[in-house]
């Protein structure tokens, strides 16, 4: 996976609840801080408020060899200038 202090940037991703898509993401950054904490910052394209209120949620990011998946431990949605954003604290990646 990625080391401490590293960043993953991507174009598409999703926040899922069970097998449902709670939100579609375009443009995301996942960062692993030096203390090992994972965070997500992303732009939300489509969201389902009911599904985003459910737990547990996961962030899923596809890549060339499959996908990365992180459990979401804390989720914060915002709106700035008509653009919806999400910031989340993530647990360690699910292998």
C-alpha cells in the first residue's frame, strides 16, 4: 500500500453502504499522515442522503489492478459555491 506521509489522488471513486452506492466521487485525495491516520477529501457528483446516513460506510477507489477500500469512521459533507465536498476520516485499508 502507501507509506506514511504519502498521498493518492484519483479521478473516480465511490462511498458505499453495503452493496449500494451512497455517493459518486470525482476528484479525490487520500492522505496517510505521518502518525498513520488516513483522510479523504473529494468532490461529490451524486449523493443519496439516506444511504450516506447509514453505517458502515466505505470509500472505494478503483485502480489498474483492482480497487482500494477504506472504512469511513467520520464523514463531513459540505457545499461551497454550488460544489459539494466530502471530508472523511478513514480506517486502515481493507485488504
